């Protein structure tokens, strides 16, 4: 205590000798400590700027190695060492303040010893600075409140001018202010009033000190605040993944067990990943071929605890399913080890789901879950991190090659595979009985994008069709009902009193037989319409609502999207503002027998290996696994 108090006592004596007044001496003493410690404060300030400057890199390390805290800590330590940054420097201001307070309490408790003035007058502006406010009461109770107010003012100013506090989130700022104000009040009430008086001026001088530090070393010249905010958004995308999914305790337990089981299996040659139960159908033809024509074990990871694959796996022990939720999946992907990974998920590597950083030799294979073009619907670079793409047809080759050249993406293996889901639907349609109906069935099957049929023109469309000799069924996209259930309910309610007997709403999406049991489909930009056309060989009606464009750069590719070129070839187009005469157009479509041959020719030209996609895709994947095994043996 003597080591701390001796120099502080000397400063207090100097302050008193300059002022001749105890209260003014405390103010001058506070200012002198700030000046004496200015070099230390400047060093801490520089260290704080460095910390904020490094935060984007730290955030991206947390993204890169998400779910692996040991790896994050290891890489972060290397980053700090390279930047000559010490995280312990942030403790120094707190330590200094604690030491100053300890020393000051002793000095004010024993002014006769440290100021060497037994007859010292401690009165100042009506306060006795040697008295404890809680015991003295009266006007002395004002000092703790002023100390708390000064702490609040300092916190609010630091949130604006201190780079470290400015970089903190709102919750951290509020928490810091609450602690500072709380400490000020406790100190103010329980220690001599002189300490509270010092604390008030210390907080106020700290504001001036920070402004001086910012002048000597401006943070704005060294910190890229926009980059910091962007890195936080990137990290937040990871931490929020799966946060809106309500899962039972059993599902969490199951995920933990499946995660452990997945990594307990060594030498995994082939892994499929499915976002949900509805995606199995895009793999089905390939998986069945592999099970029948190879000895491979297929490790099938799904983020749907009720995926149909769990029931299918009971019939085949070489189909091994695992349930891994969206958040845990980030870690699984990063630690993945296999020869080949097959997915329908675009944007691999662009967001939270990355290629494995444990194994650099995995071949990632993309399978399409729609039969159309790649460059308008997918984002720029959505497929760039895949090694091979099982294309629907040759038309996608030129789109992808131009995209690679335009954006400098690595050249990928392109395989004209086909589209297994279309084959499955076609086989089911051919096997089903088709009875001639008295009234043609018209199915309205819109997309769920902005300005779709339901949101822009469903009422005038129904007015044109109802009572015209059709059975009209409205089947919204499942995602529309999921996202905009209230809108869909409002549409249904508007027609609940309609007594025509020719209007139906289909809100059960467990099957899609109603789609292919229709005589024609009215859609905007839904891929379902093209599946209907190529399965039934019947024409469609397309409503020209604004197209769904996920890639603003798509026009840089000279190949026109199939979504545009096919509309006039496999049906008719109508404006959403003009449905007059549509009923007559539909009747003409249904009577035009030339569409069957035309659509068949388009399917033959557009979809590769129709009827053989499972074999082609399976052979490619099996060959890729064998190549990986041979390469490993040779090295």
C-alpha cells in the first residue's frame, strides 16, 4: 500500500500546494494522473485500434472454422502474434483505475499523513470531502448521484468516440454502462466523499483524454468500419443458422448420436446430402442404380428428421442415413472426409456450408432439382465450388462454360446425365389409367415469387374460367402457403360462398398426382409447368408475370434461358392484365393434337438420356470413387 500511496501522496501534495484548497487539489490531482499516464493511455488506445482492426479477420476465422473452437483459438493466437497484438492490454486501464482508487481512498482517509497537514480543512462547496455520504446524509447524498451521472455521460460519449466501445454491440454497451454506473453509485455512497468527487472528475477528464487520443492517433484512418460490419453479418449468418427451427429433445439427442456415428465410420467413399425429404426423388434413380450395380455403401445425410430415406434404409443395409440439423451441418461439412459427395444444394462454399478443410481431395458433384437453365435462377457463382455437374442436357453446357469464362471460375466436369425425376413422373403417368372427363380439368399452379399469379391476378383469372365448362383447381406452391399463409387463407375465404361447383383449392402437398391428372396447367414461372408438359405431352398456359431473376448478371450469358424460349413452343402466353378469350384459347389448346409430337421432340432434344439418367449418373459417380481409391493407393 505504501508503494502505491507514496507517489500518489506526492501528486496530491503538489496539487494542494498549487491550489491551497482541498477540493481544488482533488480536481488538479485527477488531471495530473491523466497527464502522467498519458503515454500508457496512448499505448492502450493504439492496442484498442489494433484489436478493432483485427476483428474482421477474427470473425472470418470463426466462420472458416465454425464449430471447431480449438482450431479457432489456435488460428486467432497466430493472428494476434503476427499483428503484435496483446489482448491483455485491455485490462490495463481497469487495473490502473483500481490502483488509483485504492491509493486515493487511503490518502483521503489519512490526509494528515499523506498531505502532512494535521489541520487540513476538507470542506468544499458545502461538502465535507472526508465524510462518507451514507453516514453524513443531507447534501452529501448528491455526490454519489453525480458520480453515477458522470459515469453514464462517459459511457455514452465512449460509445461514440472510443474505438473499442464503438465496435461493441448494443447489448455490450448497455451492460458496460450499467456496470460503470453501478460501481460509481456503490463507491459514492460507501467511501469518503472525496473519492466520489475524484470519480466525477476522472470520468469527465477521460472524455477529454479520449478526444486527445483520437487527435493524436485517429481511429478512422486505421479501422474499416464497413468491413467490420460485413464480417459480423457473415458470422451472424452462421450463428443464426437453424435458430428458428424448433426441435424436440429427442431430435437433438438423435442428431448428436448420428453426428458421432457418422464420424466413427472411416473410409467413407460416397456421401449424399439432402436438405429435406422432398429431395430424395432427385437422387433416387442414381442411388437405385448404385445399389444394384456396385458394392458401395451410401452414407446419406439429411437435415429432415422425418426424411423418407430412414424408412427406405430399412430395406437396404447399404443405404445408411444420418439426421444432422442445419447448424451442426456446418461443422460436419468442414470436417467431412469422403471420396465423392453428391448434393442438390447450390452455393456450396459461398455461405455457411463450405467444402471440407480436412480433406482437399473430395470430389463434389452437383445434381439439378429442376429441368431448366442455370444462369437466371441461380446466383452468380452458385456452382463454382463443385468439381462436376450432372447436367439435365447439353443446353446447360454452354451456359456453364460461358459463366466460367466470364467470372474466371475453374473449369468443371460436365456430364450430360438427364433428369431422373422427370423419368419417374413419366413412368407413373404412363402406368396410370386416364379416363376421359366430361369437363376438362384446369390446374392453376403458380410460383411463390413476388408478383405471382396469386398475388397479382388470381381474381380476374378465375372470373374468366369459372362457369366456362372447366373444373378449375388452384394449387399454390407449398412455399407460398408456408410463407404467406394468411394471403392464401384470404383467397380461399373470398370464394367460400361460391356455389358453381367447378372451383377447388388443393392445399395438401403430400402428392403431385393432381398435377399430372390435369388436362392443362396455368402457371407463371413455376418449373412444375415444364414437368407437366414433358410428362403429359400436353400444352400449358403461361401468364407473363415478372420473371424470377436471382442473377442480375444472367444477360451477360449469350444463351437465352430455357424458361423464355420454351414458353412459346409448349403452350400459349397471356398478359396478367388481359384474360379475355382465355377460355377459348384453352379449348383450342386441348384440341390441338400437334403439341404431343412437338413436345416429345423438345424433350428428346432438351433432356439427355431420357430413361437412362440413373445409369449415366451412377456410372460417373462409381467411376469417380474408383479413381479416388486408385489415386490414394498410388500415393
